[in-house]
C-alpha cells in the first residue's frame, strides 16, 4: 500500500470500516511512513477531543413523541419497559400493550368484539327470561316506599325514616377526588387483566350469574322485587299491608286503625297499638334489615356516612358485585383515591366482564388519574375502548388525560 | 445507533409496526430519540427546536410507515426526515443561538461549564487536586469544541454529526445527504481538518489522554 492509497481509505480506517486485509496493509504502511502516521494520529486525536457526550433529551420528550405519533396507542406502547426490572404497574400496562397489539389484528379484533357482544348479551338474555316468569307474579312498583308517615308512625324509625332507596341501576359518576400522591398497589395479574377487559374466563361466568341475580332482585328504584320471600313477608305483615301495592300506602294497616290519626293515642291503646305494631314493625324492620341491607348501606352512603357505608357494603361484597363496587366507592369517599384505586381494581377483577367490573375499571382509572398515575389510568381506559357502552366514556377520559398532559 | 446482535433490528421492528404492533414503534423511539435529538440539537443549536424535530420526525415515520420498504435502512430514512426538518427550520430563520449550548457558563467554582453534559475528564482521575484543574480545562475544551463544530460549514457539520453523534456509516450518510460516498468521506476529512486546526492547542492534551 502506498501513501495515495492510504489517503483514499483513511476515513474508513479511522472509523473501523475497513476490511481486515486492507486494514492490515494500511497499518504496515503507516508503521513505516512518518507522514501517514502523523496524519492518522492527528485525526484520531481530533476525534477524541471532539467527542461530545450525548445530551439527554427531556424526560417528557418520549411521551410527547408517542402522544403525537400514536395518540390512542401511546399508553399502550409506552408501557413497554426499557429494562427487565419494571414495576407491577408497567407490567400491567405492558400486558395491555400486548393485548392491544393483538387486538389490532383484524381477526382478533373481530373475535374479541364477538365475545364482548355475547358477554354483554348474556345477562340481558338471562334477566329477560327470568323476568318473563316473574312478571306473571309480581307487580312492579314505582317506588319501594313504606307506608306514609301518618300510618307508619309505629313502624320502627329505621324502617320508616329512610328515604326511598336510590336506583341501583343508576351509576353515579363521582367527581374526581384528589387522593394521596402515592398510587395504591395494583392487584390484577397479567392474565386477570386480560379477562377484565374482555370478560373471558370462568370468573366472568360466575360473576355474571351473581350479578344477574343481584340485578333481578332489585327494581329500578332499588327496592327489592316483590317476588322475594322477604318482601312477601313484609307485605303480609300488618305494617306492610299498605305497601303491598308498592307505592305510598293509601290505607292504613289494620293494626293502626285502633289509634285515630288526629288524636294522640290513649296510653292503653298506644302501647297496644305500639305493641301490635312493634312486632310488625320489628318484623318489618327485620325484614327490611334482613332483606334490604344493600339499601341500608346505600342510604348511609347518601347520608355521607361513608365509613359506615363502606363497612356495610364490604359485608355484602363477597356475593354481590354491585355491593363490591359501592364498597370501593364508599372507600373512595371516606379515604380518598389513594386507598380506593386498588379497591376498584379488586372489583374489576372479581366482576370481570360485567357492568360492575367495567364501572370499576372506569372509576379506578379516574382515581389513578387523580393520584397522578397517568400511565396506569391510561391502561385501564384503553381496556375499556373495546367494551360497548364504555368506549365513549373511556375515550373522554383519555382525551382529558391528554389535555392535562399537554397543558402541563 | 445500531442495535446489538441480540436486539431486534430497526427494520424488523418497522415490519412489526406495519403489521400493527405499536409496541415496536415505542422501541424504535427509545432507541433513536437520544442520538436524533443530539443531531438536531447540534444543527439547530436550540433544545426546543430539536425536540420539535424529533417529535415531527417520528410523526412522519408513522404517517408514512406503510411506504417504508425494508430494502432501505430505517436509520437512513429516519435521519433523512430529520435532516430535511432541520434544513426547513434553519431556512425559516426563526432560530437564534441558545446561550447555554454554545457559551460556557460559570459554575460554582468560577469554572466554565456546560450544563447537562456527561462526566468531565477530571471525573476519571483519582487525583483530587489534579482533577479540579482537569475539570476546568476539559470544560474549556468542551466549549471550544462546540464552538468549532458550530463554525463548520453546513455540509461538513451534518456529515460530522451523523458520523460522530448518530454513529451512522458513510454509506448511509451518503443516502441521507444525497451525495456520493466518496464526497461524504471528503467532507468528513475536511471537517476533521478544520477542527484539528481550531483545537490544535489542546491536541497535546488530547494525546495525553490516549
């Protein structure tokens, strides 16, 4: 190799792009040529001097890039961990990412949509079939109110004073409650989270049955349907006779007729009436307490007795997805989103593939957003995008997250 | 930045992204955002402008993902987009030099330093007293280097940055800047010669580091 050849391959040698044979020939020439040796050494020194450390871009750049390039899938893609050591939340979001990537395939998307439609239709079909038989037996009331106060005075206050239970079917959209800065632990495993979004698996079927029964047992007003044994007992009691029709009693119960409404009850009569009413009222109260603990808990919630409501719903949560959901809501009101976020996850897991589970996902996401845990909130919201009836709300929440991020 | 042998190649990731795997795109962003940002930063001399270039580059990658053919290198395509965006930004003339990048700032000991940079040369020496002196010198060298790079002609500077910052081979740089490979190598040599002349007073120091 000569000096002219060295000149032609100098840059390649400098950057290690030469093949081994040519590089060896160059090194042999350089070893014996002062000019070429000085030339190569000079460039190497300059490279070393001019080597600048890379400037790290702002931490927010990656998120902004993903938000701009992939607005809807940003959270999914962002959940990919950069290293092996990742938090549970990132693993959870990664599962969503994988699920989302599979969902992007047309065949998978169609299959998932079919399953979601079937899952959503099952409770409706079951409810419809059972309701058809129940309708022949019951009269659906507009309100599950006991008899009016005038005739219901002997009734135990706990049974009479409570306002009509709120419709369970109405899912109140709670305002965001700023929780503690620290997000709660994420309870769902990878496999369970997939079931949360799609409602697949045996857990969904079991929870669907429970949820269906719970829904059938409540009229839209939230009171018990009249086909339940406890409701019948209440209707049969003297105190409950006036409410067999379900509405405010139009006629006083026979036991109360002994005491004229206008006049104060005479002492002998009052105790008798009271005594007569007491068992009935106790029965009614017992019936109400025994058969309507959900409504009692809901009443406590509406009265802002959140700790009491939380305990009451927790006692019912094991067999009732709605009570489970309301337990999480009560905890949120009592202790904030910091404690409630993981409780919503628990509900979402237990009630996978049901409206209660989907509500838990949505409200849990709102809690995580309030806690400042945007990626975790996104993961849950994205899982809801494939659920009919929740897609719009989930998207609205995602848009809210994006606006909050852009405004930061 | 080239993936290691065990990592998925850029082209494979793009192929997966084209198939709908959005996670693959995130990997690409993480792999390339830092060198891409540095390329734009040294070209535009503005952090916010560099961020915009990075963001817009990846947006265009997504927008045109369907047209990417695996016959070409992904990095060539990526930097072609980024280079064009830098050229557009410079032509608009709305950028001004960012003092924190090009001018040394006084540190707590009165030494000149550039914020946000990596470990100084002095950090590597066990001798505490000498390390302070080296830190001062290395900071000054760094400032001179930045200024020298800034003074390179545009065509030489972009080749220098693509080679030294983004670690792209000359063959790819030729595609990016749309010039023959030998022309690219020549520009690189000229750039190194200019830098060598500008930094000659520190050359001995640089030799001592080897």
